[in-house]
C-alpha cells in the first residue's frame, strides 16, 4: 500500500511551470496557501527541481563507485512529514538535513554508489534505495508508507517527475493553478512532461474550481484509475 499523492502545480495559461516566470504573474503565497490546505505533511520533488532550489551547486562524485545493488532504507529521524527528493544516481549534496523545515528523505536507485549513502548518513539525511538503474517509484512509495509512516504526499514537480508519476498510476488527485498570463517560450517544461506512450490520455474528474489571487484559476481533479 502506498501514500495518497496530490500533484500540486502553478502554471501559465499555456502550461509552463518555470517558477521565476510564475512568480511574476501571481503572489507565490497564493500557491503556498493552497498547498497548505491540501493537508499533505510530506512533499516530493525531482532531482532537477531540488538542484535548482535546495541543493548545493557541486554534485557528489564518488571515489568508490561500487553500487548499492539491493533495496535498503535508513531513517535518520522520526518526523510527521518529509521533504522527499528523487535522485536516481545519487548526485545532490545539501547545505543541511532539512528543506523548508522538513527533514530530507532521498529516494535513489540500486545503481547509486554506497559512498553516497554514507554521505547522507553523515549529513543526518534519511534515504530509500529501490529500483535498478532508475528509482522504482511505486515500490519506493510503498516503503515510504510502511517504514516512514508517510500517508499523504504533495507532488511538486518538475514536469518529468510529474509525468512519470502519472504514467505509473501513482497520482490520485491533481491540483493545478492556472495563473493569468501566457509564457510561450519554446523548450520550457510543462506541468506533465516526457510521458512515452501511445495510449489514450489520462482522464480526470473535476472536483472543484475557484478563482484565487489576482486571477488564478485553481482546479482540483480526481484521477481516474
């Protein structure tokens, strides 16, 4: 059994999610107030998002690249919620063991060097190892619930992690805030990106929609499984 996952994102009318852009459109507090109301004590982001906003600029380079090669987890501290980061190959370093007050929980794969896990332990950071060369998101979330007690997670991007989670059937609810502006720049990430499939689109059932802030439309959907 895995945690309940709500994908929560702010975007322009054309679906771009660059934070520097959306902050020019709408007060970021509108986004965070909505996030708080979702009652998700834990949050999860991808490596690129974490690298841009939370990690140190220098990536981790293992001297001994011997991989973990097995499923493991380490609980550095008990907490009601965690800042979860998907980092399949163990590259990110952190200035502390918390992100915005939440203890960090790194999710990596069995190809990650054992030396990186030693680094995390020294930093007082929890971790989960699951998946061969890339994180197996479904199995990792099951460990998150069973071993860390995580019941509800807000999925906060980026677009490729969002897409991977949707494609794997791991998103239960979508909370999307469409701010009143157009971006239009080529090559910018969208809310859900990188889904490689030929199947039909993933269907949603509208739960609620309202206007917030200076003209942002906040819509909530249940994902059809």
